[in-house]
C-alpha cells in the first residue's frame, strides 16, 4: 500500500494465493476489483467480491492491518 498526500494512492498485494488453480483464478479476478473499491472508498471498509469471499476477507484484513500500522485515518 502506498499513501501519498494523505490518501491511499496504490494497493499492491504482496502475495495472492498459490493454492490450486481455481483459487488462483478467483484471486487474480478479485484483486483488481478490490483494489479499485479500496482506492475509491479510501478505506478497507468495502464489500467483499461475490464468489471471492475468502480472498476478499484476507485482502481487506491485510490492508486494514497495513493502514493501522501506518496510522492512516482516511
């Protein structure tokens, strides 16, 4: 995650699942949608992507942890 001028400027997952092919497919589709939602909302408080519940939960939990570590208030 990159914060610039007090805003979330970029979100890049360090690692998406490397489990089975289906999980990789779901993650590769969900991650760009989650990124877009987060950048628009300027928060990890966005809805999960349908069909990618576990991916969404992991992505958003990790993002919130990074925001907390950066003391980002949005």
